C-alpha cells in the first residue's frame, strides 16, 4: 500500500523536497484523478488523489524521489460536442512535468476514438504507447554562474538546432554529438566566439513528438515545433541515459555557454500543442481539461479554432493557460538560467477572441512580471489567422524578427527595381516600424535567412524550392523565396559559383552593418546547403545537419564572416542605440545618402525605378548617445558603397566628408588588402553586385 499525505496544491507538478514528492494537477472538469506510478518493470500502481483545492488535485508521497515515472488518469464527462473529452483509459502527461521519458508509439489506443469512427469513444488503454513524466532532482551546482546580460545593441544572435549544429562535428566525441553537452564543447565555443556571437538562439527544446503521418513516411519532426511538455527539455538531446538527466545536462550547457559570455535564448511554442485537431491523439491537456486549455469552435465544440496551421490553439483567455505559460517561462529563467525567448507565431499569443490585440492579457502579464520583463523577448510577429502579420506592432519591451528586413535585402541583391527607399529604412534600423513606440533600432532582429526557408547558399543557388524529399509532392514550403540562382538552378560552373560567393558576402555585409540586431542562421558561414529544400522541418539527416567538413572549401567565407563580426564589434557606429536624426551634428549630418556621383540624394534619386546603387556616409563623430559611464562615444566614420546593379559603376568619393579613405571590406575581393586607399574626389570602380566599405583616415 502506497502511503499518501494530503500535500499542497502549489506548486503545480511534481516537486521533490529531499524526503518525498508533492504531486499537483489542475482540472476543473474531473470527477476523480488517479496518480499512476510505474516501477522498473513498468508495473502501474494507481494512487487516487482525494485532496482538492480550487480544482487542484494534490497529494504528497513520502519516499518518492527523482527518477520516479508517473502519469495521470482523469475521470470525468466525455461529451466532445460540449468540449469534454475525459477518459481514464488514457494515461496523461503532467503539464508541469520537468522531464519526460520516451516518446509516443503510434497506436489506435492513443486516440480518443476508434479509427474510421471519429464520433465513437475509444476505451483502449494508452499506457503502453505513451511517454512517462519523470520526477527530477531540482538541485544543481551553479557555482558563480551569472547571466552575460549583453545589451541589445551589442548582441549578435546565432540561430541553431541542438542536434543539427553538432551531430556531424568530427572533433566532438561521438556520444556527445547532437546533444546539449556538445553545445558547450570547446570546438563549438571557439567557433561561436570567433563569429562574435553573443546569444545562441536554440530551436525548440521543449519536449515534442513526431506526428504519426511523418513516421509513416519515414520522416521525423526535426524542427520540434510540436511541444507536449512546456517545462521539460527534450529527452533525445541528452547524452545521458538515466531518467531526468536531461535537466542536469541542459543546466550544464547553459553554465558553459555563460562562461564563454554567450546568452541562451529559447525558441518557444506556446501557441499550440502536439495533440492537434479533433482527430489528434490524447496525450495530456485534451484529457485533463479540454475546454479550458484549447480554443474550441463556438458553434460546435468538437472542433478546434486553429490560428497556427497545426490543428489547435491554446485558449489565451483562460487564466490557467496563462498561468501555465507564465510558470513555464519563469521556470526556464529562474531554474534553468536561460536569458530570453523567441516566441513562435507570437501573434497567436495576442489573440483573445479573433483579432490581434497588442494589449492582450499575455503581454500585460509579461510587462508587469519582475522576472520576465527583464529578459530578452523576441516575437515572430505573424501567424496564419486573420490580421496575423504584425511586424512593428508589439509592445515596447519586445523585439521582433523583422520579416520586412529579410524581404527587402533579398529584393535588393536579386536586382529587384524600386527597392532603395525601403532599403534605406531597413538598413538604418526600421524607424518607420519602431520609433513611434519609443523603441530603438535594437527592436529589429535583422536576418536574411533562418531555419524556415532557404539557407544562404541555397538563396543564391535556386530560384525554386526543391522539397521532394519531404514526400508531399513539393507542395509544402513557401513559393515566395525572393531568391536568385545567379543564372543556373543548383550546382553550376566556376563563373556562376564565384558570383554566388560574392552574393553571399553581399548579404552578410549588409546584415552585419545594418542598425539593429543581426541574426545568423547556423552553417551559413560554412556554405551549408539543403539542396534547395526550403522546408527541412522533417529532415533529421545530412540534408539539414551542418557539415563541418565544408570548412575546408569555405574557409574564405568563414574568415570573411569573422572579419565582419570583428568590424561591427569594434565600431559603435554600426550598432547605435538610437536612430539617426539625419541632421548636422558637429558640422556633418550623422548620416548622409549619396548618389554614385557623390551628391546628396534628393527625392527623385530615391524613386528612380531602375536605381540600384547608392552610398551611405556614417558619421562616427555624431553618435549622440553616451557610453555606460556617461561619456560621449566617438568612432571612425565610414562610407559604404552599395552596387546592386549587374555592371561596374564608378563612385565618386565626396569632397566634404573626409580626405583619405581606407578600404575595410570589399565583397568583390574577399581577401582583405590593407594598402587600398583612395582620396576625396577620386572616382573608384565598384564591380557589379558588390559592396565596398571605406573608413575615413
């Protein structure tokens, strides 16, 4: 007989105190809740929870400690038309489980209905086929760990996949590759620090599952945007076999990255779960309290409102959903020491009914929270619902993935006409999107590529997606790639490949010199290709992993990227905290836009449809913001010559901005030549599709 004490309703989940474990589960619809414990032989013992406070069922089990496997069975009404889907035949994950063992073995038993008859009730026991929640040891020796707390304007983000970044690295021990432990291996830390990376943004690490349909195709949920546990680090990314060890390994990873001065940002998916629509499996929330966790259709509660394109959306009006999300976020900051979050499909989080409301309950809660309001908060500012594209509309403490930056920079370098006015705004921090909210250039997370879409290599190699490996008839993935293959689709000859290398340098130079926060997608500095696949969500193989052997043939690109990062770090004029004023400061404007002839641009110059070239003067003497000690910032001044035209254009060095100029970057010549100088009034030839960066001597 298992001894059970009354315990406490809070904290929710399973909490080990050194002598036993308190179990606590919220459900408003339950008639009875059974805590199910599993021993080493997978024999189940059911413990009824008789204590209920405010719809929270709880109990304390002395002697139960870390490594204990458990789940819940919830008894209650089953009436899908009314949104009620309780069924004690289904073993359910604890929504607050801090570790999860195993995955889903797809079987009819994990569904709430019999196959072919969606209106029936399925009473097959799902326990043999579903993962277990795990009691963890909360104690960890953090030592002197401190958050790097890098200011936004000094931040360089590197978006990476835990498994994809490290799985093929030949210098990392094989048993560590693809795991949390590999991310703080000296080889990875050295690579990141040489790139100037200050923040590692990890694709989803919350426990997730692979859909049955993907498994049937022989594919997997590689990206991880299908969460089933908002408190649990994904178990497959752990090098340790023992139950719950993924938590300790994750903490050790964070500590190691912090020691190298690198922040950890998590890509989090709080807008939906892996339970899908009304035909999806019953794994957790659906069987615990379906109508309180999910948005259901008003006219028929059998169905789910879907603004994510994944089958369901969490009910952001529910105080218990909001509590779960806020508890999860605080847990990752306080207990796991992460430094911020990137919110997937963040517009969904702002939806209270159907519209996107920037003052929704979720944002209000974050704004007033003493913990979360102090970390980095990054929105993916769109979803698939009505009015879902919300770039520039998030609250003042938030930054945003700037999709308009991505599109504009791609348009410029593929030779699209009439892009200069938009380019001017994006290059200088997108003040048209953020300044009215008293935000600053760092509100713009600038990127040219990310996990979703072409890699940088593929952006310059393919005009069309090639997603046949996904086994969806090449129908998946976007068709709006804004790419240019430089004249031939896929692998090509030396001349075209040379142009592609130059185009990659153009993209990287524009990215690192733009005001705002640059974000680099993992492997772009190594020429990573997915062979034209722009939707690698289901490809856990060599197609999506970073191929570290590429360093041998891409060393020039890697060194060029490192030099760009060093240039940005050295010169604050490229990472201003405030927007340009466009007015004279100490004799010269803080910024000046010039035609190739060296004259200041007028409205007509901006709006000439065929114009694809300009110069921009950045005045290092006109940085009107103080440093951390209140002292005025002084920097070198720069002249950046952009030629997106296909042919060489002669740029005249303007007379009034400086006498002598030194070439820092020339994308047409990747090897830096320190002796290249030019003087005011001189006409210099800038090759077609290239950038030249000059520093005033």
